[in-house]
């Protein structure tokens, strides 16, 4: 781990070369499989990160007025924005339509009525697609699974068919997003088959011109250094299994986590070691307020320390706030820790800073954007 001479408190550290390589791998796969990308900005909205993503020609997936407004200020064109969101307010819909954003993903028949009447009165160019809840199960944490019928997202296939029957020319197509952190690619093959079945049963004569299959590609939280780039090629290949170009020309996708998770780390410092003999627990100066995933859904992140020692022991690593759930979990194998050691929490680039809390009035922490050592190493090798 790279350590700064003076530690000024916790920070997020981003490896910008890794981000570049990740974007490059993703855009190459998208080109090969004729997919168009819209970055899910909820995963990370830090400007140096989103700027690199935007500059590679990737559009943006927003879920609130705030995200659309931010995306426009960041320089995305209105046509490069898609707008999802399970509970859009009239104000948000109005804002999206007035700005003629590319596509709005409608979640239920009541919302369709609102969108359609506002769209007509504003003479907006925004297209409307329907988000379908296909009732499929995927292997991920229940709290980041979204495509089963007990989940709040989307409308049923029958509701979508009824809307398409009544308003065939006003609906450009369909949107799906069945969950996040999906690492078993066979679930994307299953999704492809399910979507194919739905498309084949749409009202006769309906021309589907837009198909968005959301995000959801998982990353390797266990071995982030060995597996630093997600399997974009495998993801898109799996989605194309039953949806080849002969069935649908372009597939729209909304990757979030897979683009930004691995380039980000959270760096903090050991403040105290408690219960050294029974259950050694290192209390850090960072925790759930900077990375809420472990507290929210028991997510496990790899934790390393800035020292190399052959003998390691198991630690519980916890944050400083007044919650027992403020912990990165038990059983982290680390060299003997002491006050002042620097700790790295890996894979913190997605749903880290964008989900930060000011609980306990914790101050927000800075970010450092580093051009990684890989580049330096390659340069040295060439020289
Ligand atoms: C509609 C939609 N699209 C895309 C994403 C991004 O998912 P991921 O970060 O898993 O790629 C999400 C995440 O919640 C989502 O709700």
C-alpha cells in the first residue's frame, strides 16, 4: 500500500489508470456486442470520475432530479441521459421532460398517465420506455435484488402489454434491471431468455426500438487486486445469448458498480485495539458513514494494512460511530495492528462516497485521484 508521509485523516483514493482501463475494456466489449452504455451515476458521482466516463462517450443513467441536474452541469447532452427511479415526483418528471432527456423509464400505469399528459402539454421530445419486473430470481443479496414480483420496481408484463396495446406509438420499448453484484453470468443468460419470451409475446405489429437491460454485473470483492476488471465481455455475451442482433439491434446497458468499484479504496487509521486477548477489534477513524455497504447489507470488503509481517491474526475491523452495525466484519487476517497503522478497505469506489452519511455529524472526507503505479512501472520498463 502506498502511504503518505503525513496522514491527514481518512480519504478515498482512486486509481485513475485502473478506471481508464476498466472503461476501455467495457467500451470495447460494448462495441463488439453492439451495446450502448449509460453509466449509473448513483454508483459514484465524483466529478473527476464522471468526467472520464463521459469523455469516453458513455451516457448516464439518473434516478432523481438532482442526478439529472448534476449530469447536465457535468456536460452530458440531454439525449445521453436516461431517467429511471421507482417513485418519480411530478416535479422530477416535469424537469426531465422540459429538458428533453433521452428516455424516461416508466415504472407503473399511474406514472405513465402523468408522463404522457405532461409530455403532450410540454411537447417534449423525451421517449417513454416501460420498466418491467420480470419476476426472476438472481443470486445476490436480497437487498440488492430487484426483479422479483415482491420487489417494488417496475410493472408486470401484463400491465406493460396493456399500455403497449393502447399507446403503441408512444412507447419506444422496455427496460429491465434485476439486481446488482451478480457474478454468476448464467443469470444474465436466463434474463436474456426471459426477455426474449416477453418480446415475442408483445402485441402484434408493435415495433420495439429500445431495449435496456440495466446494470448488475458483479465484481470480485474477495480478490480485488487479482481481478481488478469485471468480466464485461462475458456479461454482454451472456445477454446476447437469446437476444442476438437479428432480434434486437442495439442493447442499452447501465453499468454502475462494475465501472467504478475496483478503482476506489478507502484509507483510514487504526485508533484503538480493543479486547486484544479475546476478540481483537481494531477501531478505525472510518466506518459506515464513509462506506455504508457492510452496515446496510453485510457486504464484505477486503481489508489490508500498510505493513508486511509473516504472522497474521484475525481482527474485527470496526468504524467509530455509535452503531454496532458500524463494522467491516470479523475474521480479517492482518499483521499485528497497533494504533496509527493505516488500513485500506478495497473495492470502495462504488456505493461508497455516493452513499456517505453525515450521521453523528461526521465530516465528509476528501478524495485523491492517483495515476497508478502500473503506468510508472511500464514507463520504467520501456526506458
Ligand atoms: C435501474 C438501475 N440501473 C442500473 C443500476 C446499476 O447497477 P450496478 O451498479 O449493479 O451495475 C441500478 C442499481 O441499482 C439500477 O437500479
